[in-house]
C-alpha cells in the first residue's frame, strides 16, 4: 500500500503554489476575520507551526467561519494553470502494483483540481482529505457523499472528528485515523510527504516513510528523494513485489537511501 501527500509532493515546491496559498490565507485573515494587518504574517506562520494548519489554529483561538468558505477563498484563487500534466509520474504510479491513496490536509475540491491538472486523477483509489477527517457533525456518517473517491471513516464510533479542534497532519491522531480509514497495515505501507514533521508523525504510527523534495535524511525518514520521480531508483522493491504476494512486509533499508534528481 502506498499513501502519499499531494501538494509539494506530487509536484515540486518550486512551482510556488504554497506561496500563493499563504498569501490568500493572510488576506482572508485580514479582510474577513479583521485581524490587525501587522499581526497577520507572524500569526499565520505561528499557527501553522503549532497546529498543523493556520486554519486549525484559527479555530482553536475561537475564530468562527465556514470551512467551505475558507477553502474556496484560499484555494479558489490559486494559479492552477502552473500545474501541467506529468506523464512520467503517471506512468510510474500506474506501473505500481500496490493500492495508492492520497492523504492531504486540503479540501476535496482542491485535491481534485490538482490531480486533474497533473493528469493523475485515475491513479489513486481514494482521497483522504479535510472533509474525510472533519465532516459536518450534523451529518450522519452514512450520509457523507463518497463520490470522486473520497474515503470516509465508517467505524462504529462514527466518521467524523469528535474533538473540537480540526484534525489534520502532522498530529499522530490524524495519521491513526487515516490508517484506520484506508484499512492498511502500517508495516506494509509506504508514506510519502514533503513535510519533515509529517514524516516524523507517520513514523510514530509505524508507517515506512519517504521524505520528498529533500536530499538529506531526517529523523523518522527511511528514504529521502529530491523528486517524486526518483521513486524507482530508491524503492525498486515496489515493483518487485509479485501480484500474488503484495502483502509481504516492506522492509526499511539497512542503509538509509538518498536519491538526488
């Protein structure tokens, strides 16, 4: 099983979408939440560092706003035209025999747009996104729409986050929820992400980890890839697993692997 982050992992950080996203968040804080302009930049970054996303931090501080409205404002004005089809990555993903799932803090609409722009919309069997872990509490678990491969948590305890805070990476609880929802064995699953802290949390839950977009290994990372396109060089065992034996345990490398583009 392969579980991967999306933004700045399936496409390079150098495209700069994260900078546009941060700009939109800061404008939302200023224009719609009426936070003092001089406080916005530092507050935006501090909340991101402490709570995983600025949005999650704003909720903890007591700011009330509609989640869909926030996502529409922050992601709706992104320059998606910067994303181009990636046939090389598409062929790599389609050649992998394992199940593949997206795990992102972003909302479903954004995830679909990004995957469509990259030409990867049919490379994953499901998407674990913001709505997966934080659906409206007034909606019954069984009523959550499951179109476009959105995975939902159908455990006996319900599918939504029962805590007042937003559930998102890098919290270990978010990873545990994703593992449960995807119904995977962490020891037989590889997780890809560009975030050092996400990789660290993933390792705590027992996942095999790959840090993407970095040439140096960090604590918690089994591999470091400068580019997602280096998967085959670093992890040839993904393709060596025979169809009839895909459930064998994926062993972390004896010597940690680094691959440069």
